[in-house]
């Protein structure tokens, strides 16, 4: 899995990048079809502004999971975005698997 980190119009601390990368490693544990994860940070004004975090996850078979979140702190925004994408990936994986333990018909057709 590749990881891309972008800070728009500012230089982000290494701790923010490490925080986002550690949080995104959970996606591979949930679903092994993750290809690339992108985290994009931006803000409105230099002082006392709203911080935005956007997480985009690309998976096999052209599936893309996205989430945007805003708050007064980058870490809060990143956490909320990662949580939203995690929920999307869990729902997607649940749709792929049949609850009897075998792969569903949708997944078998997609692999062929």
C-alpha cells in the first residue's frame, strides 16, 4: 500500500504525517485490497481557522472511499476522516463476503 500526504499551502509537522500514516495502516488489516491512501490537509485562514482533512482510499476493482472532516485541530479532523473511511471499508467488505463463510457471488464474478 502506498501512502501520500499533502499539506496545502503550509508545511505540516512530521508528527502529523506519522499520525495519519499510523491511522491508515488499519485499513490494510481490515481489507487486503487497499492500493493507495491519500491524506490531504488544508485550512481557511492562517490564524484561528478551521482545519480540513480529506482521506481518499483506492482499492481493487476501482473502488474509492472518501471522507472529509473539519474541526479546530488537524488531529481531530484526521481521526474523524479515518473513522468515516474505516466504516465505509467495513461495510464494503461485509457486502463482499457471504455470512456462511464463503465468498459471495458478486466477489467471484469480479475476480474472473
